[in-house]
C-alpha cells in the first residue's frame, strides 16, 4: 500500500487517466474527487458488486501454461 500526504487541492495521478483530488479537509474527514474515464468503474468498498472479490481472487490464481 502506498501512503501519501496531500494538502487541500493537491492531486494524485493513477496511470495516465485517473486523477484524485483532495477537495475538502475538515477535522477527521477528508473529501476526495475522482476523475476517471467512463469505462473505469469507481466504487466505495462497502458497495462493491458482490462478485468483485471473487473475480479478483480468480485473476490472482491464474496459472499460465507454456
């Protein structure tokens, strides 16, 4: 896990086309904005699709045959 410190209005780039901006900082809450292309789904962890965790585990267990 990469942990970064950011100030208000500072940005984080993920790849070439995802931008995360610190929009508001208030006591123990941080508000962020995420700009991403339409084909990139963005979810809060608590509302992830039910099959998302299974898909991630399946892709991690792929065995390549040579």
